[in-house]
C-alpha cells in the first residue's frame, strides 16, 4: 500500500475516533463510527488474499448493521423525549437497542462470532488496531450512557463473554484467534462493571490496550502467527520471548503484574454492590483464559519443542 493512502487511512481513523469521543449529539457520534469503519476496511483487505477480503466483508456487514442500530436507538429516543443529547438516553427500548448495537460493535457475546474470523484474516498490526483503537469509540459511548443502561442485560452479556472467550480459546493454535478470544473475555470484565463504576471500566480498557499492544507488537517482531512457530522462536529472539511471557501472564491477570490490578478493583467494587456471586463466577471463568495464556507462555519460553516439529528452526541471520 502506498504511503499517501496509508496516511489518509490513519488520519481518518484518528478523526473518526476524535469525532465520536468528543461529540454530544448522536448523529455526530454515528458519523465518527462510520468514518472509522470505512478507514479500517482497506487496512484489513490490503493483502488481497481471499481470507482478508472475506474478513473485510464480514467486518463491514457487522459494523454497518450495528451503526444502523445506533442510529435507530437514538432516533427512537429523540422521537419519545425530543432529546438528541448522548447523555439523555432515557427511553428503555432505546437503551436496549443501543446496548445490543454497542455489543455488536465491540464483539461482546452473544454477538462475538465475527471477531475471531476478522482478526484471523487481518495482518497483526491491523489486528492490533481492531482489538484496541476500534473499540475505543464504542466504549466511550457506553461510558457516556452508563447511567441509563440496563445492568442485568450487561451483566448477562459480561458473564457470557467471559465464558465464551475462555472456552472457545482453549483449542486454538493460531495466535491471532487466541488474542481475539482473550479480547472477548476482557470485554466481559469491562461490561460487568461499567454501570456501577464507569471510570474503573475505562482503567481496565487502558491497561488492556497497553498489554494487548505489547503482545501484538512482540508477535509481529517475531513474525509469529501460530503456536508451532512460537516454539522455535526462542533460538532467534530470546529477549522478546521472555518479554512475551511476562506480557501474557499480565494479560492473564496474575497477581504481581499490572493485569491483576483492574481485576482486583472490579471484584472489590462488585462485592460492594452486593454482587459477590457474579464476582465469583466471572473470576472462575477467567481461569479458562489463564489456561490458554499459560499454554502460550509455555510455548514462548520453551527452548526445544516437546515433540518433533515439521517447522524449520530459525537461527539468527548473518
């Protein structure tokens, strides 16, 4: 892709995100979301591989449907209350439609099926954008409307996301799919807390972005797309492999590392809100994610594969 085109798409992404997060009017927020969607499509399909084209098509269809639902919910709210202000979303039907639309945009269960497929068809850097930057505007909309959203619906979606993200990630061998399911389970943690403590959900999102960026960039430097390649990467880049280990354990939320902080605070807040059973369930479900993070970490730090691999050893280049 030529540099001018890349610059235009990067600027559009930045502009779309800025428009959405700084708007008070629903139409402006919707415009920003549309600009974002259109800017990321060429970045997904730039390799011209059939899988990349399929990923771009799936992404476009899901995002267009979700944007239409956002517009529909805001129009319904304006019809009943005469308000186009984002923070004044008071009509119950509008709240339900908006929650579904944002869940589709983010890839929250039960609207999560498109996300692993799209991530698998994209290059690693585009995958990083899809997992972090593209989730920022919808999270902002949830943050701004958090007072009016239905907590029961969000909690159900959150528990479902944590479960699906953990279970479906267990038998994956592709690193991009594993990171996609990891993203789905992290979104569950954000969704469960956003009605009770929106700032805590944002903190979780920022830390998740930081750790996911580290994981994606490390995998990109090592040119790793599947577990068998990861097993032989130690011989070429030992330092990066060690870094990847720490990043993955942090994403899993193990205590001495950064990733444990948001989980601890969320469990504390849920207990204060008398939702100890929900906190217990979501904590137990995060053990599923821990299993596949540990498997990734094990593969990244092992010096020799435990069985004979067909993959050629990658020695340092001259």
